[in-house]
């Protein structure tokens, strides 16, 4: 019942880790009720203005210029090159808003600045995006539960969905606690987190099912421990290589995808944890046994001969 390479007793800490997960989940839910999410313009509505400077200019200086002109809600980001600047404003739509912002920037600029585009996202569109995004995540969780129940067993589907809900709530909670902007790129990252976490959970569940059928001795806790040790190497390599890519995106991808990279990095770390402790913990809590996973015995028809 031992693995030749490693034999970590993961399940010995399952009660402690369950307490940690519950505490973090409660903090996340509490923050979502108190602080709520800092929705970006994609959801709240507002103006998006893109300008281009003739030379690189500090973002803080641009932001201070706009605040001094009365645009206190201005969010300033680079867009592609360091001279291409995107300004997001939670302002009512007016035909001259782009020109007004351009005039304010020119008054406080030592270099030339040109207006590239001025767009407006209505609040109604933002409400529709928020509602459809939430429904999309709920639909994804329902489909996951159905898929896992058909491929494995109902107890495994409950464990998978609890793990996915755990990951999504913690990512949302951290965005709420840290007051990071939640826009469409972060919503896309959340859906990617669901896919990543599900893939990791499926790999672990498949090995657990295989070992329940193959190993004749040992309790459910021991068999799950063996399965987790056997998949640990694959889980860590996948997580580390994914994090390396996300770190590159975070530091060199520009501010436009910082939220996307941040949400995915949190999701990968939490998803790796949940595939080990949350999904497996739920299986033990539901008293999964070898009998739950044994293939049905086909009854052979007896020949009725006189």
C-alpha cells in the first residue's frame, strides 16, 4: 500500500485543511457582501478613450492631470506600446467627452498627444454582461456535475463541483478583498480556472477509481492517499509550468491583462490545492467505498435445457 517514490500522508491533515478552506471561503463570501466586486467599465458602463503620445509619459502624471481636470474616476493604462494610453472613465456619455479629455491632457503635457478613439459602454449592456456571465458559470458547473456523474459516480461529481465552487469563490473573494478591477478578462480567467481545476480533479479521480478497483486491501483513506501520491508529480509539473507562463504574462503582457493573469495565477494555486484536499475530502465525507466503483456484474443467461 506504499508508493516507491513518495508516501505523503495527505489525508492526515484533511480536517485541518477543511477548516482552512471553510475559513477562507467565509472570508471571501463576507468580503463579497461587504466590499463587493469592483466591476470595470465592461459591467458598470462608462467611457473608453484611447490617446497616443509622441513620447513615453509616466502614467501617474497622466492620471494626476485628469484628476486635476475633474475626472477623479479615471483609470489610466498603457495599451500595447508605452506611448499608447487608454483612459477609462465612469462618466455620462457626451459627444464631446473625448475632445474634452484630449484638451485636458494637452494642457498638462509637454509632448504632442492625439485622440485615437472614444467609445461608450452603456450601463444596460453592463448589466446584461454581468447577468449572462453569472449564468454562464452556473451552467458550466451544472454540466461539469453531469459529466463527472456519468463518467465516474455521483459522489465524484459532488466532490468535483464543490472543488470548482471553492476555487471560483476564493478567486472572487480575493479580488474583492484586494479591490482589484473585475472586467471581462477576469470573467474569462474564471472560466479558464474552472477548466483547469476540473482537468486536475479528473486526473486524480481517475486514479482513485482505478486504485479502488485494483487494490484489494486498505481503507478508503489509504487508497486515496496512494492515488494522490501517484498523481502528485504530474500535478506539480503542470501547475509550475502554467504558473511560469502566467508570470510572464503578468510582468510583460501589459496592464490590460494584469487582471486576467492575476485571476489565473490565484486559480491555478487554489485549483492545485482543491484537487488534493477539497475533492478528496468530500469523497471521504460521503463515505466512498470500493463497492461504489466496482463495475456492474453482468448476469449470464442460463440455457434452459430439458
